[in-house]
C-alpha cells in the first residue's frame, strides 16, 4: 500500500485562527495515526490578497502549535504555467468557454430572471447568484471578436458537457477519523458553470487544488465543512484530467463557545494575538481536543 499523504493548504490572505489550527492539527494527527506524510501547501493564487508577511505568519503559527511539515513547501503562485496548461487542455476539448460578465451583470441577470419567474434568485452552494450561462450562448463570431479585442474574460466549465464527458459513478469516498467510509455522490450542477480560470488569475481555487493534490500524491483531504460542496466540482475536474480522487473528511467548523472556562480562547482571534496575550500552544491544542 502506498503511504498516505495528508496536507494543510491555507491561503495567506489573513492570519490563522483557531479553525485553521484545528484543521492543521487534525491533518497532522490523522497522518501520524497511519504513519502518513504531512504536507503544507500555500494557496496564494490571489496575488492582490495574499501577502508575504501573512505567509511568514503561517509558518510561525504552525511551528508554535508544534507542527512539522515537509520541505519544500509548494506555493501555488510559482506554478501558474502548469495551471495555464491545464486550462488549455480543457479548451482543446471545448469543455470551457470564455465569460465576459462582471459579477454585477450576473447578479442583475439572475435577479431579473427570478423576478420574471416570480421565484427566489437561484444561488450556488457558496450563496453567490447561480451563473445563468449567459456567455455559453454567445455566437462563436461574437466570442472571437471579443477575444480578439482583448476583452477581459474568465473561463467557465460547461458543467453539462463535462458531466457527459466523465465516467460514472461521479463521487468520492468520505472517511471519518475512526476509519469508516461511505460513498458520496457528487452533484456538480448545483454550482452551474463554475470558473476554472479567473479574469486576472490563470486558475481558480478549484482547478489549482485539484491539480496540486494529484501532483503531490495527496490521498486524504481533511478540511472544513465549508468546502464540502466544492468537492463535487473537484471530482469532475479529477475525472476530466484522469487524476485519482483522494478520500475526503470535512470537519465541523470550530465556533466560539458561549461562556465556559475555555471561552477566553476565541475562534475569531488570530493565533498570533492569543500567543501575544499569553495563551500557550498547549492550551490551544487542549481546547481543540488534541490534549
Ligand atoms: N486554501 C483553502 C482555504 O484556505 C483551503 C483549500 C483546501 O483545503 O482544499 O480555505
């Protein structure tokens, strides 16, 4: 059997807080239990929001928690060429199309349709207006003209076409920390035609995470429940690129407790601030159940 590989993949667009600490500690703990490897990956594709001092803060916070990870750390910003090449492959198979819409145009179009139908505007699992496929319906000549004019555009996955191109069953194994597993069927259509390459960035979170997990041989993805629905898209991309699907565990999100003697450690407070006011790493680990 190949050695299990776990990873913690934060984005350096803010300081780590207790939720991140839980995710990182759980990954490391589960890796240790099965003599697996523990990787750290820096997900810094958004160059406008990610900052070097926040990346330095990640290393500092994780080391303070007592974690050790393999070097070198993969930094997504150093691999834009690989993501671009993957988008080219999807283009060649006509599974993606350029989308010129702004966020505002999408919200307006979705609201207008919903009003006409007397229904609530459809939303994706993240709560954003569900893209109505506007640019999928553009005439090829118009697309060509707008691309040639250099109009800024994202690339969207034609999710219906993609669903026909994949091999069923589409889904993944969900595992629990006790080792039990269950198959989860994916419903990627609830995302609509998701973005695989953003206007200013040659990838999206979804594309980069899928390519990197495969490239790094990740076998077990442990992350927060807030990313559970995204997994439906991830399995589509894995299938399209003929990549293995890891096993997934989406843990409950850590929330502040009302009162109680542990409430002095707040979920929303950066680990750096906890540290500065004298909370120890041991207290944090205990508070999170890693005594
Ligand atoms: N970079 C993502 C985040 O910080 C996590 C990605 C993942 O674990 O798949 O929310």
